[in-house]
C-alpha cells in the first residue's frame, strides 16, 4: 500500500496547461499561427459550470425536470479552460461585436475549429478516457 502523502494537496499538480493551435487564421506578426493556452479545471469549477447549464422545466404531471443543456455546458467549459486569449476581455469582445465570452468563442471560430477546441478541452480535463480504460490502467 502506498504512502498517503502522495494525496496531500502540496504533492499534487493542481493544473495542467497545454498550448494548442486552435486555428491557423490567428497569426503573429511573423505569419505563424498563435497558440491558445488551455488549462484544466477542478471538479469544483466543473460543478459550477454544470449547474449554470442546468435548466429546470415542468414535465408530465407538473413535476420539475432538470436537464443539462449540453451546448451551453460545453461552451462554458471551453471558456473556463481557455487561459489565453482572455475571452473575457472587453476589447476583444467589442472587436467581434458581441458581449460575453461564450458568445465570443462561437463568433471567433469556424465550426470545425470550435469542435476541435471542444475535443481538446475535454481531453485536458480528463473526459477523453473511458472508465474501463482507467480500470485497466489501475490494474497495471
């Protein structure tokens, strides 16, 4: 059995960051694509995002039904995970004629670029692994 100290907060990396070229359309002065910086989020942050994307409505018989709006959830997850560029920057939002980071990210990117960003965001946050893969890794 391992030493419990490996689980202490001071011994665990808290955030993973990764540079990703989301689009070849954003170029620096030398004409090279600019990388975006993605960061992982904690489950506490994820829970807040999930709750913000949860809608309540009346179902059959007047019962309250809760449902997560997947589009809104993924958009909020992406915004929380993008460390650079700062999607909350007012000047950046104004340049695209939008208000709000979630609206900005959809306006900035082409559909395929957005889909690829979502995949990378899910990957950096550990959503790319199947529970069965994790069990196999733990066994080995």
